[in-house]
């Protein structure tokens, strides 16, 4: 049984959140560049250039890409042959505290959804843990800004609504979000399971490399159809018009009950921030 200390987890989480808030992932940068090349609207091209310039300044100056440094979402893939010496979840929370404090990142978390008192350190994190084979711990962090997170939806459709019902829900969600989610978007769509499973599928789908296609032809075709339909809305970068409302649509599915069709849509802004490390 391989051992990892809680201190290693804390240090890694702290580093990952600092980096995720400063460095736009390469796949997102490349997608923005490709979108700029394809854009027919001069204003949209200028906006995309400014977004890329913003990412470059953040990287060079060590400043956050966005003032909303997000709620801390953490995905843990825990090998069955590894043991953390210490309390794993508390180690993650402490990593949030250290990373946000040392990186001068905005504290954006309240201790209770009703009394709205800020925790002052962006802890606690929202943690999703999954047991997998092996002796490694994979940590993926996702600072999720409220502008895009607030626009997500979860709905249980009728099985008879089928593929067209799913497409309608996704398009309605993007259209309702308008400029609030800071397009161009990465759209995660979770289909199946239960209400909470669909929501988790949609959020994890956002983390796929931008522009990748689902290996299953049925899902891949749906991704292409949705991306084309979303970009035909004409909302464009920052909702000011143009060809690029979304950079990518990623679909994830799971078996579900014969009487259910749960669907979740999770939107991510043009700064789709995430970072991964393996211990």
C-alpha cells in the first residue's frame, strides 16, 4: 500500500488553484485563436483578440484571468492501492485556504447559503471522490465562476421528449444565459442516470479537451449538431454578436430508469479554468 501525506495533498491543491487562476489551458487558448480566424464579425474578432490578450497579461504579470476566482471544485480519483496519511478532505480544504491566500485570489464563498457570511478564504471546496484501480491519487481542480455556474440547469424530461427535447433544453439554456455566462462557452451536457448524476456528468464533461469528440458516434453527432445550433444563435463573444457563441459542446451519458430522461446543462465561460496533478 503506497502512502501519501496530507501535507502533499494540501501543497498540490494550493499550487493547482493558483495556476488554474493564472494560466488559461492551452486547448482553450487554441480554440479561441481558431474562433478568431473563423469569425466574420470584426467586433467579435476584436473581442476574441482582447480575451487572448487578457490571458497573456494574466500569465506574464501573475494576475488572475478573471476577478471571479470561483468556487473551488475538486475531483479526486483515488487509487485503491494508495492511502492518505491524515484527513483527505481537510487536506483539500486547507489547500484551498493556502492557495487562495498566497495567490491573492478573491474569497468568493459564504459559510451558509442563507446568512451569506463570507468564509474569507474560499474554503470549503466542493469535492467529488471516485475510487479507481492503481496506487496514485489524481487531483483535478476547477475554479468555477458564478456567472457561468448560475446559468446551468437540471431538468427531468419525459422519455418521449428524446433527442429533440434534449436539444431544445440546451438551446433554451444558452439563449437564456445570454451574455451572463461570458461566451464563447464550453457547454457540458449530462444525459441519464438520476438528477444528481446528470449534473455531475455535465460538469465533468466541461473538463474534456476543447474540440475533442465523444468516442461514441451517437454522442459525437449530437455534440456537432448542438455546437452548430448554438453558434447559429448569433449571440457571439460576450453576447455582443458574432459566429462564436460556443467553443465546444461535450456530451456525457449514463444509463437511466425507463420512466426518466434526466438532462443537465453546465456552462463554462471563455476562461474554462482547470488544472490536474497526479501524486
